[in-house]
């Protein structure tokens, strides 16, 4: 229920004044303007106050230049999702495919794909695992207080990318 109301309130084309009964005024996120008449105050939201004061809207992420640190953070989370989907698909494949994963590997071999295409596929399957592993070691080093200057963050980031690519290629060559 709360999710439905939140989604409804977050849409830009809805007038918030129609939904005043859904939320209460608090000093944390609502500004209280001068009383219109004695004994009554008008509560306004942050967006209403900014519109009244003719303040510009905050820019979105599209104006920012992509940096290595933000790129590596996003890809670390993405590879974590990819690895968990690998685990889920392998588990479901073992459960639902007759003959399990060995049967799936045999079906892939029977497709007669070329060697470069198989190598590329295996590299793409191995890269998320190698990247997530090396970047995880990098995060563990950060937790120990190591490599925290900007220069070291960028150098370890490039090292993680290089090690991940080389190790994924080596794993695919096996």
C-alpha cells in the first residue's frame, strides 16, 4: 500500500495538494511559511518552496562526465548480479534440464560453433567472475586503509581491469 502511494506521489504530473491527507508536516522535510492569518500555518513541501522561490531544478546525472571510479563501482554491482544469475541458472538448469548441466554442455558442443565464437563466449562468461573477484580484493584493501589516495584508486582501478581481462582470456583458453 505504501509503495502505491509513494509511486503516486512521485509522479511529476500529480498535484501534491490533492494528497495532503496522505502525509503529515514535519520539521525534517517541510518548511513552514509565514502564517496567512493568526493561528494557522501553511505547510509546503521542498519542491513547492523551490518553485515559490524560483530556484532551478537540480541537474540529473546526464550532465556529469563518467569517471573511472563511478564506472568501476557500477560494474562491480553489475557483475555481482550477473554472478548471482549464473548461480541461479545453474541451479535451475540442474533441477529442470533432463541430464543436468552436462547435457547442456553436450548440446552446446553439438551446435558446431566455430572456435573463435566459443572462445569469445567463454571469455564473456569468465570476465564477470574475474572482475568481481579482483575488484573485491581491491575493496578489501580499501577496508584495511590501503590505496585510498586518488592516484592509487585510479591505478588500482586500471590494474583490476587489466588483470580481469587477462585472467578471463586465460580461463577461456583452458
